[in-house]
């Protein structure tokens, strides 16, 4: 399987070139998720309610795109994704789940192989778990 280190992310009529995160960016993304969730990310995931999962979607979206796509932040003309109304952010979340998440899930599989262990659900964020299930059902 040949994976691309780059992703052309298209949203709101614009295209953005995202590159697979560096180690520093990866750490920043994970740290940002914890901070945005007030260190309750795991508890929110375990709760599994529709609203907690939706909140995690927005946390993941914010952490990933803020760090990997600063140009998008400029184009949104908002201080942060967090400043957007949930309805305004819906298009952004849809593009994130359809384009970014499947790309990242494939990379997580590759990284898990390096560690010589399979990807387990605890390794994946909420929407990444759903994408993983969808990819498996297509196989």
C-alpha cells in the first residue's frame, strides 16, 4: 500500500495542502486535545453519548487543523474554530471527517505496524473508530 504524506483538504471553496505531522506537531495535536477537553477526553469517549462524541469531533477537528492548517484559520476570519457557531462549523466538520480522518486512519495503521502491534480502538479518536469500521465493512 502506497500512502501519500500529503493531503489536499478542500473546504469552503478553498484547497489546503496538509502534510503528515512532524513529531512536534503530533505531540502538539495530542496535547491540544487534552487541553481542549479539560483532561477529560477519555471520560468523554467512554460516556459515548451523542453530544459527548460530537464534542470530541470538534476537539479533534480543532486540534488537528489548527496545527496542520494555519492558512485555514486565517481564511475562516475567526480567532479559532472554537469561535465558530456549531452550524457554521458543520461544513468544516463534514470535510474533516470525509477527507482528513480516512487519510489519518491509514497512517495510524502504518505506524502501528512499526510498533509491531495492531491498531486497537483505544488508539483511535471517536470518528477515526467509525471510519475504521466503515473501511473494514468495505473489505
